C-alpha cells in the first residue's frame, strides 16, 4: 500500500473519531469538546445568572446556533436562549410561560427541527394547571405555536429526539401507584400523540435519531441492573429492540448524548459506578457495536457538561 493510500486510510479512521463537539455547562457556558482527547475549551464568557439543566439543548447546525433553556437565577424566569456557536453571543432570547418544577431543567426539552429554523420546546406551564406544554417556536420571528398539553411524570434529564415529523420524549406514567416508563411520540405539526411505547424492561434514555438507518438509538439498562445496553426504536412501527450490550465497566451515564449519523458514531458521558469519580467521553461505533475510544472529560463531576451536541455540517 502506498504512503498516500495509507494516509487516507488512517485519516478515515482517526478523522471520524476526532471532531469538535459542542457542550453546555451551568451556569450557561458554551464550550468546544475535542472528541480525540476530551479537552474542553470555552467559546466565550459565562452567563452567571442563567442556570442550565441536563439535556435541555440542541444545536442548529445550519444556522450555527446552540439553543438551550435558561433559568434566570435572579428572577426564576425561564427563557429559550439561542447562542452563536462561534462567539457565544446570545442571538435570541424568547420568554416562555414555563416554571421550574423541583430541579432546573426537569420537565423541559429543547429539540431543533432538522431542515427548519424551528425549535420544539416543552415545560410545565401554570396556565395549564402545571401540565406539560409542548410548543413549536420560530425564534427568528418569535412565533409561538402551542401543540399539546399533557401531564406525565418526569425523569431527570429525560431523553428526547426528532425523527421526521415526530418528536420522541421519555416520560413516566403512574398506573395505580406503579410507575411505568414510556416513550411518547408527538406529531410536531399537529401535536397529536402518535405513539405510547412501554419500556419498563430497559428504561431507555439518551435518545438520538440516526438519519442513515432511520432508527432512533438510545441507551438502556438490563433488568438485572448489571450493565448498559444500546437500544433501537423503529419510529415507523414503534417497536423497540435491544441492539447490543456494553461492558459493565461503563455503567453510569449522564443524560447528554449525541450522534454523527453519517459515520454511525455516538458519544456518551460515562464512568464506572461512582458519581464522584471523573467522567469519561466514550465513543461508540454502532456498526462495530463496540466502544472504540474513551478519554477523560470531567475531573470534577460537578463541573461536567449539561449538554453535548455534534456539529453536523
């Protein structure tokens, strides 16, 4: 094999694994994350008055805007904020009618609509007796379209993603005093509930839509609570299946996850079984069904990322 061909081959392997991801810390600080070595680099300053919950952000790669839900520590008001990924300047600040329920970010989602400037958001809304209010927002025009209101239970940092015209949300239901874990699908145009999938066996979270396979991927846990598994949801049929198992040394996982669909690569923030130990950035190859890299990410778990997004350009 010639040197040029060897270089191309090595680049195809390493260049896929080495990309810049974007992350969010709390108080609101946009950062770049080097997936090769786990280095975290701030993009701009820290917005000290804006608290950020787990997994309440998305990256609009087309416009270069990182959207997230910010809870103002002085006023307790919740806004949808859009931050320029190159400067960390706030380009959009959309007031919401949501309120904090217990912890910052609980009951909230922020999901960018692919191929559109719109963002799907959700939060507890007092004008609907504190039910979830699912809303489609166009930040450029400050257009606000309410889609649906419902009242379920909220996992901390619950998973959510968008496949086509369906937004998937991880929620729980109280059935005669027993909590049942479910994945709900709602039409992003009409707000109609189109799926309700029982998932009590694996408690799937960390949802990401894989554009290449057309499947929603998530991370779950086996009923024996011994190790993690990667799950696959067919968004057309609502059938959820166990795709492959992860080593038991990667047991704890934080809510933020992200995916590079073109190369079937996913990133997770994980460690063994102690929440106070450093967290690692774990790279998964879905085709190989294996962990292909892990690097130290957060020496101090308290300062770890609240959000993680792949810049899909």
